[in-house]
């Protein structure tokens, strides 16, 4: 049985990676670091949520997160 403290630490570490990824994406998209959480909230609400989650996951894993995934029926070559 895994130690609960280790599981909690991994969850907290993953949430921290996601937060860093979100802030990095904000800076990449807006060209500057976020000054307030409110502007991050407004920026995220203007995003397509599936694309944002995809980009955050790539960013958190250290991969290039500049393009959203291809839409259904869209060829990958056109993205």
C-alpha cells in the first residue's frame, strides 16, 4: 500500500506543474507575465477549454504547446 504522504506530494507537485504551465502559456500568448490572477482568469475564460487543457498538459511535460490539437475531420497537415 503506497504511503499517503507520497501520493499527496505527487498530487501537489502535479498541480504546481499545471499552474506553472498555465502561467507560461499566458506569458507566451500575451507577451508578458500575468500581473493578477484576475487577468489569468479572464484569459482562461476566453480560451477553448479543450485546447487549453491540451496545451497545459504539453507544457507541464516540457513539450511544445504552441498549437491546439487538430479538430475532428481536419487534416493534420492543415494545422
